[in-house]
C-alpha cells in the first residue's frame, strides 16, 4: 500500500526517482536522486564499508544489498548498477556524418567483428557525442562480455534488487562531472578525470563534452594507505580512520609514499601515451590542462596537491554537494552519475542490461500510471453508477406518478366514453325529429326568400326538396306503361317528408328504410337543398337578366348558398312540372301575344339541420 501511495505521489508531483548503485572493492555507494521541474535533488546517500562490515566474499555482500537498501527509502526504487571499467571496454569511433540512419547496423557489425576475434558474445550500446571541428560525428561505444552481463543480472535480481539497468562506471563518471562541473563540457583542452578506488582507478580523458578515452588503472588508494602505514609505522586501519592525520607529500625517492606515487603516475602517463597513440587527434590536443579527482583516494590528505605537482596541472576534488557527511561526497560521484541514468537525465547514458530487464523496468515505471488509470476508472464507474442510479430512481418515481395519473385518466376516459355513447344514443333518437320536424319551417322560409327575390313579372310554379324532385322523374322505358308509373309515383310521395317509395331501381332499399313509418338512423340522409321552377317575362335584349337577379338575391341570403340554374340534362323526366303551364301560356300567348321564359333553380341550403356521419361515428349523423 505504501508503495502505491509513493508511486501516486511521484506521479502527481511529476517527480521521477532513481537509485545509482556503485559496488566497489572497498565500499558500496548508493545515491537516491529525485528529478523534477526544478532539476535533480539528492534525496539520500548511503555508504557501506565492506571491510568494516566484514563481508567474506561477493556472494555474502550481494545477499546483504537488498536489506541494506531497504533500511532507507531506496529499496523500492528503480536501481541502475554500475559495471567496473576493468571488465568493460570503451572506444570512440568516428563515423561519416551521413551514416546516422545506418549507425545501428554499423556499430553492431563492429561489435560482431570483436566477437569473432575472441569467440565470445558481446553486449554493446552506443551514444553519439557532440560534434567538433575535427570530429563531425564521434560515437562512444561501450562493449562488455555477455557472460559477465548475464552473471551480474542474475546475481542482482536473485537477491531482490529492483534492477532497472546496467550502466558503465566510466560513462556514469563522465555524466556526473558534466553535471557537477558544467564548465568541463565547454573546455576544448583535454581534461583528466580520476576515480581512485580501493584497488583500481577509472581514468577518463575529456574535451568539448566528449569522452576521448577511458581505461582502468590497476592501482588505487590501498597502495597509498599501505605506503603511509609503512612510513609512519602504524596499522593500515589507523590510516583509513584518520586520513587527515597522515599527509602525502613529496619526499626522497626511497620514501614508500613517493614510490607509490611514482608507480601511480607511471600508469597514468602510460595510459595517456596509449590514448595519444590510438587517437589520431590525441597528439594534436596535447597533455591535460586540468584534472578532477574523486573516489576514496580523494580523501587522502595531500594526494590532489601531489598529483598536481607531478602532472603540472590544476587538480580539483570532484564531490557531490549538499551531503550531510562531506567525506561521502567524493565517494559517491560514480553512484551519482548512475542515478542520473536511472532518472533519465544522463548526457552519455549507455545501457548494457538485457532487453528483458529494461522491459521489466519500463513496465514497473509505467505501473503507477496503470494503477492511477485503474483507480480513476473505478472511481469514474462508481460515480457514474451512483449518478445513474439516482437518475433511474428519479425517473422511476416520475414514471410511477405518470402511471398513477394515466390510471386515473383511464377511469375518466371510460366514464367519458360511456357518456359519449349515451349522448350518441340520445342524438340518434333525436335525428328524425330534428330532420323531419324542421322541413315545414324550411319550406316556409324558402317560400319567403323566393318571394323576396321575385320581380313583378316573375311567378313560381314549383317548389320541392331535392329528394322529391329526383324521385318523381319518369324513367324512360318503352315496354313500361307511362300512366301506371305516374300513378305509382304520385301515390307514394309525402308533401313534406319526401317520397316513401322510389320509382327507380332503388325502391326496395328505400322501402325497407321507411316501412311502417320507421327510419334507419344510420342511413338517414339530411335535406341538403330544394328545387324551384317558374316563369319570367322574356326580354329580347337580355333574356337571362331576370333569372340572374333572382340568383343574385338568393345567394346574398344566409339561408341559401351556391344557387344556380339547374342544367337541362337534369330536368329530363320532370317535364310534368311545366306541361300544364306550357299549354296555358300557349293559348294565352296567341290571344295576347305575350312571351315568357321558364327557369329551374337548384337551391342548396347554407346549413343543414344534421350533418352526415362517418364510419367512426356510431350514430351515423349528428344534429
């Protein structure tokens, strides 16, 4: 749980943490580095003295690493372990500037050639160094035997170390120097960097931010401590505990310290000569103009001054600043460089770890994001579920209220349906009374309106409803007796209620509707209009003007609408209306020489007493 909290805390603060572990012959150094927006911060430093702890061999030391790191906050951090320079090889090779795209294959081919010579398999990595005028694209290549890498990987992972990568001590040392001393990257002259360990020394030559040469010297601070113990006739342990008390200074040639210094300087000079011979540009650059010293040997009093006199250059002690114990500063420079690689801020980081180790480290590094995403997603789903549940409860409550209202409405609708049904039944009973009871009034009003439209020279000879007018038409049939049809038609017509039996083919249906004075309500047809016929004086210049005046006056009333002359075709069969008057006027016209024009008008009502129903209307019609 604490690991998850720390991971989330680092994620929220955008802080990256990494540990650099430098396992030396004399001591084990560990540096915890935090990297953020403000730069790198040394959070914790730990030094384990191997001789003081009394470790018998490397196996016992590695078994103790995990508990030792767990005593601090470094046990659960991603760790980059350094590989000593004496088991690795570093070389600087110049490649053509246009070979950047194929650089991977070129470096792999060069490493393969090295493997073919030794019949061993090598692990390699490279980094392109900053260019200079004489070296447009130098490439720093790190090589190590695969068997060594495999053995160290299994050793650290088996003992519980959270191994993120395997770095090279020489490259980590250069990274630390460039970060602690930024001026060293901009100096074009050669600079010497010496990490004096217990039994060996890592030596680097740098210029213009480039690592020009790296090697391991088989001499360290132990030789100087033993020389001081011999000179002062004290146990070596006293010299280690009190380095300030026993000062290294130049003495006669027979002095043990002078002899140790001469031997150390001889190895340094031999390494410089080797660099100048291997590097074509080494002789052009000349001897180093400045030297940096770190490691346990930098704690020996007088050693930097002694080296400065012998190398004829300024010597500066390289130390990690801001530590509570100042003596740990020079010891932890390499571990600091490895920690820079762990947090991804190294300038020249080379990785020699197997791909599986780096993949596991990347997975562990991204696990906080996965945890945070999982927690966020779970919280989001929980919140969405709660919000959805609240919304569903509110909708359910609304639906229940709507259902209750609809249930009450359904009862009201049933009551309304019953009321409508009863009302419709009452209306059906009233339909014959309304329709047939009002016909006398309609005839009277029609006579009144016709009288108002009548001129002095006009008179009406016929007024009847449309149904009576149509039902009394004579059906032309040569085989039928006309007089019998006329008698039958005359005897079955009610003066106001219309015909009871048609003379046409629909007589059976009409007879069924009106038999014994009964009317089928659903088949009841309203009286929609009337037909009027008459005569008017014939005017030679305007024969139709009198009839137009009558039509105009009738259309202006609210009782009729769309009054018009009845077409001649619809008068066929009703010649009986004008027959008697034609005979009378014929004789009158002979005696008085008068001329008259007959007319027949269709008189549709503007409003009917009942309206015809539709299929949906159970009553068929309504008042």
